[in-house]
C-alpha cells in the first residue's frame, strides 16, 4: 500500500496496525485514502483515513483515540 503523504497520519496508521488493525482499500471514494478496521471483528471499530484532512494532526489523534477505544473495550471483556 502507498504511504500517506502526512507523517502524523502515517505514524498513527503504523500504531493502529501494530495494535491489531488492518488497512482496507477505500474503494472508489475520492476523499478516503484507506479504511482502518479492527481485525477482532468489532464492526464499530473502523474508520476512514482521509487523503487531505483539514487538520492532519487532529485526524492522527482521532485514529489513535479510536485504536485506544478498541483496546479498552477488549480489556473489559
């Protein structure tokens, strides 16, 4: 898969993958770079990664937050 142009988002994607998430092709979406999805089968734990978000740093924080939410829920079970 190609690299995201923003370094903050690239690092957040690497973090997600290291924590059990996978990259899924965004399909024909013009704005989405890809989708991230939890491989544990949690359908609510997925998100689109935008190619050119308004604030790349905030978008990276959203990715990290979503991954942490998933980890917290897995630990509760």
